[in-house]
C-alpha cells in the first residue's frame, strides 16, 4: 500500500472519530461515512460526530486507583482527540470527568472537518465493503443499521449478539425545587468548591421511597418490537448490567435502588442536617451553562407519560420540566473473541477492522480507546510499518486482549475496563492493600504504555 491509500471509516461516533484522528496524525487520509442526520436513530439528536446519547460522563478521572481513569491517562498520552475535547469542555463532577455534551461533539466535529486529510460523507453504508475497498474500520456502534447488521451476519456466518441499553432523562435546572434539594458531591469529593457541589441531591424518607418503588413497578413500560424480547437462546432480555433500567433493578428487590444509584451515603442535607435521608436521587450537570441536569443512574424503559408522573414523585422534582425523557434501544455487538484477530481485523476479511461498542466493549471511553487502537493499527498497515503488540499490562492492552481472545466466546457480553482484566499483581489484602494494588496496576501500566508509544512509528500529519 502507499501513503496515499485512504482508510474508510464507517461510523462517526466515539470510536470512528478517534480512529480518524489517530490515522490523520500519522499522515494517512480517512473518509468517514456517517449516516446521521440523513438516517436518524432513536437515541441521537444531531448529525455531529461523537455525539453522546446515554450520559455526559466519562466516569472516574482517577488515573492512580481506577481502571477507567487509567484509560483516560493512556488516551491523553497518545494524543487522543476525544480526551482533549473532554478536558476542554469539562464540567464539575466531583472527581468524575463529565462534559457539556453539545460543546464536546461540536468541538470534535469542527476539528475533524477542518483537517485536510479528513473527508466526511453523510451517507449510509448498507453493506460491508469488499477487499477491493482497501483498509476499512467499522465503528457503527450499538445502533448499527439493520441493513449493515445483516451484511455483517452474512460475512461472519453468525448471528450478531444484542442486548438492550437505556437512556436517563434530563431535567431543566430552573424547574428543580432547591428548597428541598441541595448541591453536594458525595463525600464532598473534588478539589474546588464547584466540584464539591457538582451534584443536585433530592432526599427521600422511607415512605416516599416505598411509594416511589410501588409506582415504578406499576408504571407502563415500553413494548419491545417483535423478536426483541428474548435472546437467541430463548433467555430473558439481555440487559447490560452497567446500564440497567431502574425498573429492572427495582424488580430485583425493593432495596436494590437504595443500595445502587439512590444510596444515601456521603451526603448531608443542609435543610435537615440532623435527619438522614433513607434514599437520595442525584442529578449531574449536563451542560456548561448549568441549565440542564441528568438523573444519575435513572436509565428507564417507562413510557413517556409514566416517566413524567413517576419522576415528579421525587422530592424536589415535583414541578420538573424534562428536556429529554428516558428511553431504551437495541444495542448490537459481535462475538469478537471468535471473529477478530489480535489486531481487531475480521478473520474472514482482514482488510476490515472493527472498533468501538460493536466489538463488545461498553462505555464511551472504552469505545474511543478501541477506535484509537484501530486507527493506529490501520495507519501502520498503510504506511508499511510495524506496530508492536499493545502491552497487556496497559488498560488498552487488557481491554483489546479481552475482546479478541481473552473472553469466553460462548458467554461473551459487553465489558467495561476494570482491573479484573489485568494480569494479577501481588499486594496485601484489605482496603488499604486494595488501594496499593490498584496503584501498582496503574504504575505498571503507565510504564508499559510510555514504552509502547516510544516505539510506535509515527509520521507527521
């Protein structure tokens, strides 16, 4: 191949955008095919690249004791566009990395469209390109179109796996009753006053919580389309455990929510400091202006009318106005351990790589990280250079190793990055020992990542 070879990227979400950026930074041109806004999806609102739909959070930014924070660090060190834009448009979130989602995606879109080696084509790709198309990265995400999904099934001779993902509602800040609610990050976490007050908290006593659970369980739920209510083996709907609808959590036990997204720990109600709340609903800022807040962990499959009624039972949200209600959608991914090689190439057609959530990683950061690797790997092939295997001791290496062979193919399910994917490291037990062990993981990973970057061939853009 010559340096003029163009990489085709199908999908302009998190993974596709980061893959494109990494390739053009190596001097390799890309053509991004993004079907939005010509072809709409249930979850997206715009035609911007890297649009965030489920949440505005990249989760923990702690790169010493948290695996996703380590992934942030690795992407920053690799010159990741998405982390640059996330940092530029960050919002106070008490130790997490949350962003103004509209400004974030607009920034990614502007940077990529302005690059001389990037072409963005607003059209749907309905079938996998053949070998004659040259290098291709499929990064169509969890909402891969039906026609392309069918083409993938045909090319792999396997059924795509699928699960259901849910979206949390967004509330207008000026409709929240701050005489009942208050601002505080859990355990006052954060280095600034803005970070320590990044969340709005709505307290419930026991009676209010019990009434809320009753209403939640009784509310009208979204009906699935034909063929969506069960997995291929006839089992129950395969939700991703990291993004369960609150109704599903509540159905697992009346106390489940109180020990999950509604846990009351680490918070003190200034309106009633002597009385501990039985449960607390948290809202996190969703835009830089602070005019929108999303209800943390409140992904839902309730019908719209039921959502308004049930969520207005929450103290402080009795007059809430919703900028967006929640919803649920099908989330498609492939059996990567069976279908992909260790460089994320489709074994049946090696000119095609897969990246992002369609590979079976879960989360914005994980999707972008797999795009980063796919972009670098494809660019190296175009340039005729050798890219060393990604070290398994890094967060990216642990994640890509898991999806391309480390996971059990028969039970493969979407996975967030976590220290359980890393090679074990010796450390003493207990809470302090666990913290030391996590620090040892991140120290080892950082050294391995720096060494890998130092030996990765790059060309001037």
